[in-house]
């Protein structure tokens, strides 16, 4: 029942978006098609991925996951959480992340909850996490690509469970989840935004 309801909702959403696309264009007085920007919504929804076996709830509320015991390459993960209209930033959305160490290990037991955190978006929908780039671990006899797990929830929105991957990772094409078409907008470049060599990944999240 739940699955069929979800399918129905998804179909309704697609119909709505199709309608929105068509209504976003109109014939000008000269017969040219012109685009009307107002009320236009694209199909922006961030896609789901597997939760995986290593999720732990009650991660510490923090957005700096780095401590002096850790080794690895620092990176800032940041973005804005938007609602289902693809344009309204959501305040107080809960963003949880977890990932493995640079040696491919999850902290599944310690009180430190290493490489795990939850944080809330500000009044502009903005979130950020300072953390270390994850390594890779084996799934059977092949490595999963480096990834960061996300779990995002906000008032009146469906919860999102997803993963972020990194552009150029050679293990993406052999990974059952990262190679899916639905993951392509979650394979993101690591960029140099500032003048000081800091690494940044921008991941805007669109809930449904
Ligand atoms: Fe994982």
C-alpha cells in the first residue's frame, strides 16, 4: 500500500512537473515561444540511495567533524536544502552525515561517533560540514567509491536518504549504486573556491 501510494505521488508529481514545463512557455504576439520564468519548477528532486549497514542515530550535533586524532584531507561539504518547489530554502532542516575514515573504516561503536554528525540549516537553508575525505572499503571483492551518506529531514517533506560521490573516482562505474543513472547528479567535483587551497564540495539538496 505504501509503495503504491508513493508511486501514485511520484506520478502526480511528474504530471505536475510536465504541466509546469508546458505552462512555463507561451506564444508571443509574433508567434515565437517565450519562456515565462515565474512559477517555473524543474524536476530538481535529489535522488535516494541506500542507507547502508553503518548508520547510527543520535550522532553529535556539530558541523566540524575533525579532531586531532584523525588523519586525512580536510574538505568542506556545504549547500542549501530546498523544498519540493525547487526554490524555497528550508530553515531548520536536519542534515545527518556519516562516512568512513581515510582507511575505509566506520566508527560503529565508540562514544566519539567519529566521522558522524547532525546539523541544522540556518534561516537561508544553508548547511556545512568540515570533515575529512573518506577512503574506500570493500563490498565483496571490489571497492565502493568514496562516498558520504546523507539523511535529511524537514517539516512537511519526505525524508531523504542518499549518498554523495566524487567526480573522477574510478570505482564509480563498477559500483551497483553509484553507477545508476539516478546517482549522476550526486557525483560532484571537489573544487578550489577560495585563494587558500581549501577543498570544497557543493551539494544542494532538493527534498520532495
Ligand atoms: Fe558507506
